[in-house]
C-alpha cells in the first residue's frame, strides 16, 4: 500500500546536526586568569561533558514517530506510529563523547600554557622583590651598626653631627625602599605554575590541538553515509478498519563526494596545525614573544650589573686607601664610602639575583 513516509524524525536530525556543531566545535574560551586553573578547567570540562552526553543520548536513542497520512492514490486515511534508528547516529554518539574529551584536553593544556605565559615574568619579579627585602634587612643591620659607632664617636666629640645625620637619612631611605618593595610584592599576582617546562607544555598543547581536529574530522565524516531503520504499524481510520498492519523500512544513503570531502578534511587538520604555530595570541607565538622578552631583560640586567660592578670596584679601592683613618675627616670620608658601598651592594646583589633567575628560566623553559 502506498503511503507517505513520516518526516518528523528527519526534521529532528537536521536540527541535531546544527546543534551538534555549535556544542562540540568549540574554540578555547577566554580563560579567567585570576582563578585557579585547575578548578577553571574542571568546571569547563564538566559543562562540556554534560553537553556531549546529552547529544550522545539523543543520537543513540531511537526516535518515536506518529502521523496521519493520506495516500495520493485516494486510499483511506492511515494512522502511522513507529520508531526510527540511524546507524550513522549510533556511531556519532560515541564520537561525540570522544570529541568532547579531546576538547577538554585542549582547554586544560591551553590554560596551563597561558598561565605560564602571563605569570612567568611576574613570578620572577616577585621572587626578586622578596630577595630585595632580605638585602634591605641586611643593609639596615649594617647601617645600624655604623650609626651606633658614629653616635658614640659624636658623644666623644670625635665625629661631627652632620655625618650622623647623613647616616640617619640613609636609614630613612632604606626604610622607604623597604616599604615600596613590600607594596610592589602585594600588587603582583603570581599563581603557582605548572612544573612542566614551557616548551613541553606547548608541545603537549600542539598534540591536543591536532587530536581535537582529528576527532571533529571523524565526526564530520559520518555525514557521508547513513543506514536508517524504521519499524511500526499503521491503522486505517477513515473508514475505520479493525486490525493493525506492521511495516518496516531500511534506507541507505551515501554521498558520492565523500572522497573529495574527506581529502579536504584531512588537509584542514594539517592546515590547522600549521596555523596554530603562527597564530597571534596562541601558545607557540606567545612562547617566542616571551623568550624574546626574557633575553632582552637579561641584556638589560647584565648592563646594569656591569655598570654597578665598576662602581663597586672604585669604591673598594677608595676604602683601601682609608683603611686606617687617623683623622676625623678621614673617618668621615670612610663612613661616606661605607654607606655608598652598602647601598651599592643592594643594587648589585639585586641585579645579580635577577640575572640568575632569568638565565635559569630561559634554560629550563626554552
């Protein structure tokens, strides 16, 4: 008996194709950098997994259908009810979950890499400032000893009060430097970073990017074919006739352009990998920018260290000339040199520490 095939399930599948793409073909969203990367990734992956499982349930569950049909041949109106199942959708169900897992892996690796790119240098700066606090504390102790000695000499009228005042002003400058350093430390946010070197993190992300595209490629290939099974029963209702009559239908489809489509999909995976290597704002490009920044910072710190070292050597020579002062003027001059040496050692040690941090970071991560 001729009848019209119900179309409700096919409309549903067409809607499914568009929703599936919007859910699974997700670029890595903007990362909340100020949050814990672990909790951020876990929350995103939970969301993505639930979305994928919902689509998987929809894909592998048969679709129920019911409709009234009026055959074109003028035969009686029929009530048709049954279910349909697509083998391509069954395969899509598993691939959808795999694509979601690959997308989650990309997000996790991208989060770790972006955290390192953004907070590596602030982390180094925070370490350097903490070291500077230690340098300032030691310098303050040395200066306090000089102030105590000078105070005794002033009381004994072997030293002028202006020299004591100069030492006290230097002490004030050290305290101001310490307060400024503490304020800078408090203003820097530097979360714990991944222990894996940056170059290894980027390599892992590149593999994850390709795996994600391969999963989406595999998902897209399921549009090339389908085998649909429909079973059910129909009942004549006008005029009414007792008794249900079963029916079944198998429909096979194949896209003749599938080979050409698959070639383009394969090339798209390679092109995607190449694009990620040069994409502005992506991990590979960001790593190159960070490396350049570190090298330039090392050059600047080396220049600073060399200049400070020359000054330190000159002060050291001058101190040797007044190693045993025998006049109050010579003692005052030696104290001035010692004060300058204390301040210079802070800057020299600070520059050396920063330089060591940058060299270590460069060797470990690139």
